C-alpha cells in the first residue's frame, strides 16, 4: 500500500509516529553529546586536581614516600590509574609499580590531555601531562585513568535508569493520546465515509449526516450532499422521461392494433403478426431506457418465486396461443432478495419472451427458481457461441456481430444493477438456458 | 350491455368503440374525467373502461366517486402505465382489472365480458364460452345440446374457469374457491378434479379446454384443433 492510498487517519498516525521517533532519537543524541561533554570536562578537572596534588607532594617529598604521598598513590591505584614523574629527557623519577616509562612522550606544552587507546585486555586510558612548576630541568607529572571512569559511569547509569527511561514511554504515551484524540476528531469523517459507501442505485435518497460535523469539513459534506441532490433529480427525471416515453409510444401502438383488429382484410392478419415484433421492440426500448433510472432501497425485498409465478401467468396466454407450454419449478419456501420488483419482473419477462421466440412449437419453457436466482430454459437452437464467453458485450443490437441483443442486454444490466449477473449456457441435450443470478443474501442493513 | 369508455385519444376511442359495438356492446365515449362523472350521474353502466392519463385530472381520482355511486359496476383500467406500483395503486383504489396499452382487442372484450360475469352483477344465471353453457340456477352444464354429468365440485370448477376465461388460476386459487375451510385435501385433489373435468369436456366435444401448466396453474382456453 502506498502512502498516498492511506486514509487520512493512518497518514496522521504514521506522521505522528515518525515525529515521535525522531523526537526520541534526537533527544537521546542530544543527551549523549551533552553527557560526553560534561564527562570530558569533569574528567579533565579530576585529572588536573590529581596532577596538582601530585605536584604539591613532589615538591615537598621528591621520593613520594611520606604519608600523604602514599595515600595519593593508593587512591590512584584504587581507581585503576597510573602515574609517572618524568624529566624533560623522558627519564622516569617516580611512577606506579607497573610503569617503567612515561605514559606519553614529554612535550613543551604546559598542560596536555591525552588518550591511550586500549588493546587486548588493557583498557583505554585518558590522562594528563602537566609541567611541574619550579623544577629545573623541567619535570612533568603524568596521570591517567581508565576512560570509563567509575564516577561518571555511575552518574550516567543512575540518570538513565532513574530518569531518562521515562522519556521513551512518555513519548509513546503522548503518541497514543494524540492518536486517540485524532480518532475522536475524525470520527464524523469516518461516519460520513461509511454513509457515502452505502449510497448506491438502491439508496439514492440517502444523504451524509451534517450534524456534529466540524465546521471546516461541513463545507465538503454539504457540497457532496448538494451533488447527490442533483444526481437524484437527474435519476428521477430519467424515470419520469421513460414513463412519458412509454405513454407516448403506447397510445399510437394501441391505435394501430385496434385498427388492425377491426379490419377483415387477410393482409391485416399478416400485419398483426409482424406488428408483434414492433411492439416487442418498442417495449424493450422503453425497458432499456428505464434501466437508467433503476433504483431500489435495500429494504425492498421481493420473492423470486412470486415474480416467477406472476411472469409465467402473465405470459401464459400468449405462450399457449403460440402452441408452446410453460412450467415453473420453485422451492416451497420463499426465495427473498433485495431488489426492484418491476425491473426483475421485466427482466424475467424478457427472458421468457426470448425463449418463446426460439423454442419450437410443442415444447415447454421451463422457469426454475433456486436459492439465489431464476433460470429460464428452452428447447431452441441455443445461444451463439460468442454469447457464452464470460465477458459478453452488453447493449449492441441483435442483428450485429457482437452483443447480446436488446432483450438480454436489459436482463444483464438489470442484474448488474442488483449486484448479480446474467449467465448464459447451452444445455447438453440442446436448448438454451439463461440464469439471473442474485448475490448471496447479505446480512440485513 | 351498456359500457362507458373514458379515453382522451379520439382515434383509439373510436376504434375501441367500433370493435366493442361489433361484439354487441353499447358504448358511450367521453374524453375527460368531468364528462365521465356527468355521464355516470345520469346513466347506470354495466362496466366502465377507464384511461388513467386524462386531460383534466388523473383517471385514478374517478375511481372513488364511481365506487360510491355504483359499488358493483366493474371498472377496467386501460393505460400505458405498466409498472407494478401503478397496477397495485389502481387495483387498491377500486379498479377490478387492468390492461396495458397496446392491448389485443379480443382480450379487452373478453376481459370486459368476464368482469360482467361476476356473481354480484350477474342477474341471468347462464355462463357461456364457445359451445359450453353453464346454467347456475338449474345446475346444468351443456356442451352444445349434450348435457354433462358433473359432480358438485366439477361444476364449481367449471364455473370458476368460465368466469376467468383465458386467465391463469394458480392451484391455490382453485383450492380456495372449490374446497371449504378445514376440508381434508390430498396433495393431488385439484389435479384429479381438473383431470376428470377435462376428460368429460373433451369427450363431449367442448371447444374449450383447461390447460395445466406445471407449477404455474390452470387456464381455460379455446381447445386446440
């Protein structure tokens, strides 16, 4: 998942987490640098104090055998340190027991700090080389202690264990509190997103809630609601248009049919037969336009068994008059789905009419209702192979090279609007089978 | 048989009137709801054919006054509105039947006839379709001049189908009409009854037949040649 696709809440959480991490790292680094500086200053001061003590002892007791000098040497030894009194030529006048040469070569500098790197088991030493006052030739006192001086380490360790560790959980707690505050602040947005997600052809009247929305977000939500108002108006005007269209077309058709019915001429009977095709085409065109306005509420429940019974009963007179038969196979219990009754009825009517146009006289059209759909099968020549491909083109005319034909495209679009699909197959024993598949019933909203 | 036709399209109205007159109906045509109300206030019609899209107001608004004035007059709605909701509205408002334009003239005529056969309206007691006649008062069924020997239930079933000629009746509807509440019924009682009735009609040379569509229901139609 890219950063761009994260939700606003996740983006802010990620950003705040990075800020918290940087804050922790920066503060740790700052503290480390500050402590190192303080450590060095303290170390230098201590070394300088030891060197001055040694200078005083050496001035009064050059052999360093007196009580005070001995105490000083013992103290240096206890702290793991080493010392040496060195002439300007590098000769050692006095030193720790284990030392027989200068810690560092002497130089002209009056005070010089040095670092002796550790190796194998020998620890790194940090030391001072200080020129002794009033000696001629010039003498130097050199004292060095292990770099990790116990005093500083203890101070640092105590600081970290007692105080500094609180910083990390404190930052984490702060981060958590910020996230909770953020979640609370963005709650109206999440609710609006959830509401928007529920809006579909089946709920065009739903609007996003504006109450309790923060002022700055309210403008966006209001604009979305206004856009939904305009879309709904468009939807409804299309529905109205298709209703007018149906009315405008049907009255002249009724006049033509009535005139034909009155005529005793043999040609009128032929025209009546041809007129059935025109009538069906007009009816399908009106149905096709209507699909643009298809909507239903999630609470609109229909029983597929009931629709199957009504559609079969509606078309039975024409089916029988054409010498075909129809049968309905349905389970005893109702098969309830969310959907628009009129549209499912029209889709099924189209499938049955399609079967009627293709099944030979004397055969039966079978309508089967099952758990999540309706199948209409006939004994006709079956569908052209190109219609059986998974992605059949919708909406192109029957006579064209591709496309499902107007009737089947109405069914397919109706099913897509219901979250389902139209599946076409040819039966092994011959004949075509069309299935209106509805999505498996989700839990009620 | 005087029928009122309320239709705003003059051409359709004149063609429909002509067709109905040729089938023995006396048709009065009006083109608006107000004219229809006036006509009904002076003449008692045996049936009303009503278009919903009228120029002065919606045809549905006529249903209530018509029902008040003549509760038993059957009303058939003739309209271009084919949505189930429109059909339900019309039937709930008091219409007896509904036909969507463009319609087959023969269907309109047989529907109007069927409405006029309803028991509440029917003063004469003979139901006829093709060569089959049912005398309700004498309890006699005839095919041509041949009298049919029908059981009480077969007679009731034939009457039911004659009243619903060319209309599908579900098995449940037949059961409800023929058998009383609480009567013990075997699962195939209706099938057996219809089978016997069909055999008797066929044997007598009836020009009508009861067609059984499995799972859909039964329909009385013209017999197949």
